[in-house]
């Protein structure tokens, strides 16, 4: 394993599209009274208003213009659109649909409040969180304490198949104190709670959509129950037919077959009822419903994913910028080969892409491409299957670890020195 401040280079075609990258305001003490009257965001001496919040000509020389589509490329299709179901192949694509309760800052610390207005530890095993008001999901559902509690309980329910369930193991229970206040009770002291809320379980999903997924799961199981009931009934009826007529055994088997057939009818009626309730419902795995800046529009797995602008994005309205996001939508085309992605960038078919160290040498002097550097703490690691195969033996894992020249690896594929 190696760690360093990894540098990322984003290349964009000049005149293709202007992209504004924003950093969310740092708001740690929601009880402070130093608020901006126009936005409602709260600032403190310890957490001052960011310089970009000025929105002046020094930071925005050309006013943004509504319209157009941002076109990107990805090596793999997003996968399942419920971030708690696997596989997820493109987390960047996921962030267009969903907003977080908290975000990590430039040091990867979960200090940036977003959908959460504040949180405080009342003791090492209890956190009280206040939620931001006026937020709606793409399907019109309201973001509130009841919805957050439902999502946490949904993730923790084993039958829903959330791979992120283990991350919430320390949570004993969730209570709603009022419409916008949630109380988290932990089984033990848990300092890592804010960090988890800045990752997958903190992606806020429409409670209406989650409840629809529960119905879809029930409908699927109901169909399975009908099939099993029919098999049991068929076997019972065959045994009843084979029994000697008029015998006590025959009457007993006939009664058993009748009872089995009644269970089939009941199972079919339940399945029919659930089928009617779920008619027209699309699973979250195939149709994301969050409250992020973009909404699901179209998708062709393995080919492309298309978003449309969320006209009611809460953050844009909260800062007096209701036109945010400015593009009408985003199209992510699946292009596995990075060299083909670069060819598409040069042809103007995509607007932005991350480039590798070798590609940087190709684009750095191109007058038609604008190159930007950004850094963030980053970790890359090899993960072994410790349950079966050769890597079950710790000596094999140690041998692989000793064989890696970390300095050469970092210096060879990353920008700058290790």
C-alpha cells in the first residue's frame, strides 16, 4: 500500500464549455448567529465565508450561461444506481444523482456540513443531528428526519441486500426528535460516525423510492412463493391420486392436497395484489432518485448514461443561484480505452477528462486543450482474497508486499515524486 497527495489533471477543450468547480461552505457551528441574510448559510470566526462565495468578477469573470450538455466519458458503466447495492463501477457518476449529509474537506476530514445543518455528540455514544430544511427529492418526497431514519433502518435490514450494512453496525437505533432532528444511538463509542455519513450511507435517497424497492422485493418473493406452493400442491395431489380409494390414508392425503391447493390460491392472490401495487415502478438500481443537481433521464447499460438538470436543486436556490446547475444535462459515454477518450476530447465529442502521466506529455502543449492540476490525499492498495487461494497464506501476502517497489511505482505512474 502507498499513500501520497495525488495530483489529478483535467483536460478540457477550449471554448467547448466553461465549468465552475465549487467548494461547499464549511459550517461547523449551526448555532452561530452570523448568518448571511440572502442565503441562510451560517459563518463563524473559526469557519469564515470562503473567498469564492463573493461571486465577484475576480472569481467569475464571465457570468455562467444556462444551456448545453456537459459530455464526459467513463471506462465503465455506473452499474447499479442504488449506491448501497453492488456493483457500483463509477462513483463520480453516482454523485450527480445524490447529495451527502456531510462532505470531506481537502484533508479528507468529514467537516463540511451540507444536507446536515449541524451535529453534536451529547455523549460518546449519542449524536444529535439537525437537518437542513426546504430540500426535496427528484420524485417530490420531502427530505426530513423520518426519511433519514427510514434510510438508515433500510440499510441495516439484512433482507434489503445493502453491502454498506456493515458500515452502520455500531448504530443501535435512530430516533426522530422532531421533523428535522435525528438522534443516533450507538452500541459503543463511535468517533468514526461523521466519516461514514460522508460516504455511501450518507448519500440521501428518496424514502418513497426506497419503499417502492421494498414493495418490488416483496412482489418478487411473492412470485417465488407461488412457484413453491404449486410444486408442493402438485406432489400432494399426486400422492392423493395414488392412494387406495376409500382408505383412511387416501382421505388424509386428499385433505392435505386440498389444503396445499388453498395455499396456492392465497399465494396467487397475494402475488396479484403486489403486482398491481408495483405496476410501473422501476427499481432504484435502474433509476436513481436522489436530490442532487441532476436527475435520471436515459440509460443504456454499457453504452451511455444521460442526466437532466434538476430545476429544483436546493443548494442553488439556497445561495441565490436558482439557475444552478447551468448545463441542461450531462451525458457520460462509456469508452474503456483512455486513448480513445483522448481522441474524443480532441475531436470535441467530450468536454473534460482526467489524463494519465503518459497522456499529459501528449496534451500539455496542445493549444486547444486547457490543462488543470488539482491535488488530494489518495490511497491505492492491493486487496487479497484471504479466504481461499494462495493469498490465504500470510507468507504469500508478505512476499507480494516485499516485492513491490513503492517509490518506483508512485514515481512511474503519478505526477511528481513519491
